[in-house]
């Protein structure tokens, strides 16, 4: 699975780094990443001088991550819920991973990892087929196995709501202030087989049995053109830890 994540998941653009740093308003020297996976986001920050501590509960993911990141990255095998603050960070972020964390005490735990005034960032978004006709063909091919392959909002926020999760939770939290939501528009082109490879890393498909996954991927690939255009917008949520009183 780690090899599939590395091969099929896209990385993150420099524009994302600039957005987070612009919000921070000052240089960020140390950051903690939650659910780092194979380090797609780790590279974005570490290659620009941030000392990143990348955490993930899956050792295979961290082993793959180490093959691709610079020396200023430390790794810790741990789920978010098992992290114990031994120090605090100027930035804590999660790249398409926050929905895996437990909602219980999520924001007080997050705040405990941050320096007062430190920044929390969450970013990610689904890859959606840009052509409505291709999108519908894939929906029909997938329907016997999945009604939808997108991650539902963990707090039930409707998809057309102006503020999306986790911004909704952050705004309700007493631990964070200055909650902002931004969207980085992005378009990608990839082969049909690469797109199906990407689907093999999506949680909705991972929850199917292996025979079901094989069947649904075969059905999807048959209705895809040779190459597909994707809307791959990145939704970014930023917030600042409130000062301790």
C-alpha cells in the first residue's frame, strides 16, 4: 500500500507552502505532520527549510517516506491520539489525513502540540473527473459496489455549505481563532490506469473486499478514455492557537 500511495497520489504545489507561510506571518522553523503517509506534503515543507517531524502509525509508510525526504525530517511511528507533547511546534499540519483522527478531544490535543499563536493547517481534496460524461460512466460502473467514493464530512456539514469541515469544528473550538478557508485550483491529466491506481489508495475502495475491489476497478477502467482530465482543487483550512491565559 505504501508503494501505491507514493506512485499514484499527487504531490502538493509551492502555492500551498506560500499560503501557509503567508498566514503564519513569520518564518516557521519547526513543524509536526499528522498522518504523513509517504511524505508528499513532508517534502513541500522540508525542502524549503522547515524541520519537520513526520508522524504516521504505519511503519511501511514511514519507511517509504524516508526514501524521499531530506535530512531535516524526523519520523515518529504513532497515531495522532498516541502523540505525547514533549515539546511544541510553530506549525502542525495534516495533509488529507485529518479525517482518520478521533474527534474526542481533537482540538485540545492539537492545541497542546502548538506554541501559543502557532498555526494549524489542514489541506486536501478529492480528485474528480472533469468531464461530466466520463464522471457519469464511472458512477454507473461503480454503483453496484459504492454509491460514492468521496469521504463524507466527519461532522455532517453539507457539501454546499460555505465553510467546510474541519473549519466548522475549528470555529466552534475554544482552542483556535482566526479560522480561514481557501481553495487552490488545480487541474491534472493522467492515464486511465494511473487514475485507477489512485482509486486503489482511496478509503472507500480500501473498505471493499479484495475481490470486490478487483471487479470495480476492472469495470471503471473499461469506461475510461485513454487519458483523463481531473479537477484536483486543494481546500486549505488555517487557524491559530489562542494565547494561553
